[in-house]
C-alpha cells in the first residue's frame, strides 16, 4: 500500500508484479519499480525477486534492468545483483491515473435587488 502511495507521488512511475527467470538459476516472483507507466516505451527497472529452489540458494535478490511497457504488462531484461546472473521478467504493471475531470463552471454573479 505504501508503494502505491509512492507511485502517485512520483507521476510517471509504474509498479510491475510478475515472474522472473535467472539464466543458470531459478525461477521466482518479482516486484519492480519502473521508470515510466506509458505503454510502448522503454523503461529502467529496479526490483526484488524471491526465488525458491535456486542452485544459488533461496530468498530475495536485488535486480536492475531495462525493458519495455506493453498495454497491460511489461518485460524486463536485467541483472540479479545478489546472485550475479542475467534475468528476464514479465508481469502486469500499473498505468497512469485517468485525467482529472474538468473544473466546475463558475456560479452566476450575485445581483442584489436593493430599492
């Protein structure tokens, strides 16, 4: 919930939750902060990956990467810094907030009827 509040404070960022695979390692669940929420755009990413059954051991790993946003998801190719392995990840990502509604029309001017 705190991450979603952070995303609203930093317009343009996105959150991705998905699956990752380390080449020469295991497969896990990942959560990443992406530099943009716009579709069909390149993004930079930083994240955490949680793996089980990896030859390098279970647990979280910190990763960085570059990727692209699609309409509903993102794909990132990066490096798991904890395990020293290349990684590919794909998942669902957040999109920008809808535009704000137009402002309400101004009220009519007040006319006094003093005789």
